C-alpha cells in the first residue's frame, strides 16, 4: 500500500525518469525529486518561481513527502530540504492572483484533510482552529450568536 503522504506507487520523477529521491509535491499536485525540481529552478531565474515541467503552472510551494522528512538527519537530504525551505520562503511570499489561489485550493484542502486525519497532529490542530475561530468571533463586528439566545445578565 502506498503512503498517504507520498507519490503514487510505481511512479517516477518526470524530470530524471528515475525512482523518487526525496520526493516533494508542488502546489499543482505533481511530484518531483527535491534535487531535480531545485535544478529546474536554478536553470531558469533563481529570483522567481519555476514552472511545473508537467503542467507549466507556477510552483509557489514545494511540500516534502513523509519519506523525505524521515531522512532529514542525513547530511545530503538535510541540505536539499533546507534548499526547498529557502525556495518556499522566496517564492511563496509573492502576491498570487485570485485564479492561482482557486487552482491551489484543492491541493491545500487535501493537505488539510491529511493533517486532520493524522492521529498524531489532530488535537493540536483542533485546538489551534478553536483558538482562531474564537479570536475571529471576538474581533468580529457582527454578532453571530445574539445575546438573547443565551440570556442576558440581570
């Protein structure tokens, strides 16, 4: 059975045409070796995001797969993961169009669903979500729950 957070089983990197080495998923949902996609980026302009070699969409986020994160302690893997983080800092900070955000929405929803289903991360995520929703409600000028429903102090 394939990992939940990894490339499809029996798939290969579309750049090097070999088995994935430190797989990373782009915001367009395509998988690449971390080093391969970074080489594509450096081949073009290192000051702007590269385009996906498969669909030509701009890659604004690279998410390392679970297998990549497990190899974080290896020196070569650690260096590549640091370069992926640097790519994300440089390329994700720019402004994105509404259309780009809509195209990225399915990717982020799948990632959120995986995070919610992960038994090791669910509780902290739920607590953070509750805190965020509470803060939004307190700061919101709109009273969603009228005081009449829970009574007024006398």
